[in-house]
């Protein structure tokens, strides 16, 4: 999964063709052992 941004230990990642799980444009965010997914159009938390 390509890293889009990395700052203060937070990684922002995005799959190019990850429409099977969430069915909308989103990014994955990792910090230490925590993970979350956020919708791109509105920034809503999808998972995590």
C-alpha cells in the first residue's frame, strides 16, 4: 500500500483499487498499533 504522507509517526496510505471493503474513495491511517479508514469526500470515519 503506497504511503501518501508521514508526519509525527502517523502514516496516511491509499490502495488504488480497494473498492471491495468500503465501496467509496478513502484513505487508511496508521499510528503505532492503531488503524482507521476515512472517507475522502467528507472525512467521515469508516472503520477503526
